[in-house]
C-alpha cells in the first residue's frame, strides 16, 4: 500500500470535478468556465477523467504534472482511448469482452454499438462519454485531450497548485497513521478485500474531490481516489453538519432505501432512479458524515443508525431549549 500525493493527480481529479454539479476548484479564474464546458463536452463522466490517474502512475518520477503531460503525449492514441474507457479495469472487462472493446476503439461500428449496450448504459454521463470517444476516434481524442489538459493546467490549475498542494500535504499528515491497516481505514474507511490479481493498493488523497470517491483497478493495482478535509477556518456545528447532509432529497432517498436493506451502489442507484456516478457522489457524502459504511459498485453499503439517533437527540434538545 502506498499514498500518492501529486499535483498531477490533483490536476486530473479537478478535471473530473469540473463535470459535476459543483464548481471545480479552479473555475473561479477567468479561463475556468469556458474550459470547464469543454471538459464536459469531451467527457461528461468524472469516471473517465479519473482513469487518467493510471497515466500519472505510469509517468516518470516524481509523477508530477510535467511528467504526466509528457507521458500522455508519448502514449499511442489507441492506448489513450483504452485508458479513458476503462479497458484495463476488471469490472468493465466483465461487462464487455476485451476483443469487443478493442474493435470498437478501432472503429468497428457493430462493436461500438455492443460496447455502448454493455458498458453501464444506465449511467447517462458514462454512456455519453464513451459515445463521444467512439465518435471522435483515437487520433482526434488524443489531440483534443492534450489541448484540454494543457489549457486547464496552464490557465486554471497552475495558479492554484501551490496552495492546493500545501493544503493536501497538511491534510495527509493529519490523516496518516503508523499502521498500514489504520491508514487505509483513515483514508478509505476500510481495509479493502483484494483478490489474487491485486499486487498493489494506491491511495490517492485529494482536496479537490469534495465528496466524490473513485475506485478502480488497473493491471494489478487498485486505486482509491478519496477526499481529505481541507484545513477549515471554523468547525460547523454538529447539528448543522448532519442536517446539511440529509437536506438533499436524493441523499434522503438513499438513506430511506438503505434503512430497508443493504445495497450496492448500483442497487441504490436503481432504487432511487439516479445515475451510478451521481449515486456514488451522494454515498460518499453520507459515508463522510458517518451515515453509511464503506461500500462500492459491488460491495454493499450499510446504514449506520447512530448518526440518525444523534440527530434526533440534537433536535429534541433544540425543541426543549
């Protein structure tokens, strides 16, 4: 197990954040808004951007932004396409045979339709991202990706990189423990169960992720991209924190569904009729607030009753006061 603290990972993850409902940390600059719209047109799914973390891992030490951009530039266009669509990720291989993915990425129309039918068609953002990459093809995809990432790095991320990395290193120091197991629990909420094909676990902590959590494997390495708390100027009240989490209708619906039975992320998404990536976003927020245990696409989430009881007690105190 290792912890990867890198400005390249923050760069990649900030691109993923730009696809969501919340503002990317960098959209405040003059170039941020139009670039964010271009990011969303290229791939509206944050998962597709997050897969570029594997490119950061393959880049020369010290795996910084410059090394990542160099590695991306050196990659063959077809390999870039493979990384984006999750070609090396085990659960995508379970959904779509690799030979079908390969033919699809090389322009076979029938294979492309098969890939779109099989690769999480219920997740609209992912489906639209895969379709956009198939329509563009490997060469145009790589060219546009290089343009977007370069422009985002220079015009949006670089001005904030120093402060972002200072906050990240401070947060990682606060969360890291002397025990490997306890360190994993501190960052991802559990000690992951791995199979014989998993050789390494890489934790990618981030201060730009907000409430998002991304988990994927790549050729024997299991990546966990997880949020860590930015140093806060003040601590919000306990009641306010709990109420804000449940004030969102979608999160309240997920809690209601989990009150009846344990559910995987996909099962929860089906119950509340949301896309998988949106559901994962809400589950991450619930987990950070203590309402659910750590789960995943294939591992069930369990509702924790203690925060609900605590919320009821705080509301009773407020009424009594």
